[in-house]
C-alpha cells in the first residue's frame, strides 16, 4: 500500500471526510501533518502545494489535492490504482 500524507487541522470536516474515504479504501495509516499546531508546516504546505486550504493529500509523491479532488478521483476509479501502486 502507498504512503498517504495529509496536511490537516483539528477541526476540519473535509479532513475527517478524506480520512474516512481513505480508510474505506483500505488505508490503515495516514501520516497527518497538523498545520494548526505548527505555523512552519502551514508555510511548507503552501510552498509544496500552492494551496492554502486543508486537507492537502499526497499519495506517495503524487499531490491529489483536497477532499473534492480525492472524491472525484475515487469516483473516476483512479484512487485504488494510485493507492496500490
């Protein structure tokens, strides 16, 4: 299974939904980077993704995007192949 990294905050419904979807697809471990606890991580996320909102999800080195992007990828049946690569 691929490595999943998610930039998130403690109170973010989209982060919770993304985590729920990933777990439904068999992801047991999500490396969470809490940007609300470490301002330097927020800066790093914005530099890495070019985005300011959470969640920002990476599967291995592929930037998937936010929850809407993750959900669209799953609906297009592209999530499982990416997770299994």
